[in-house]
C-alpha cells in the first residue's frame, strides 16, 4: 500500500474507538456499529497488495480503510453471505513506518 491520507472524515472519538477495537483494548464497537464499520471498509477501502509471499495468501486482495494518516484497518469476515451475524472476524491494523 502507498502512504495515503484518509479519504473519509471520521470523528475523533470514532477514530479512537476503531483503533482501540483493532488493538483489542475495548469492546465499544459491537452490533450495528461493527457491521457499519465492516460495510464502510468494503465500500470505501482499497485492496491490499503485498510483495511478501508469506502474506499473499492471507491479505492479498482484502480491502483496508485509511482512518488516520498512516493507519489502515482491514477485516476478514467468515460467515453467512445472507446475514452479517453469526460470523467470525479477523481484524488487522496496518501502520506505516
């Protein structure tokens, strides 16, 4: 991924809630808010492209959303295509160094 600026405007408290959720520090994102974040990532996110062969299978093509400068969040969802819940989510926080 190239360094990018956030393309969407997110309130500061929601930005911190996303970061805390991605780092497993807080359970504030659940239910409809979690579903809305997943749908936002799928709608506005950019596909991840990697040069590392080890990451190619797990992250290549998954969409990530830039929510602050230099930080992206991606979610990999396994579940029913008809309903959001029940599902299993894997959350990835990408930070540019």
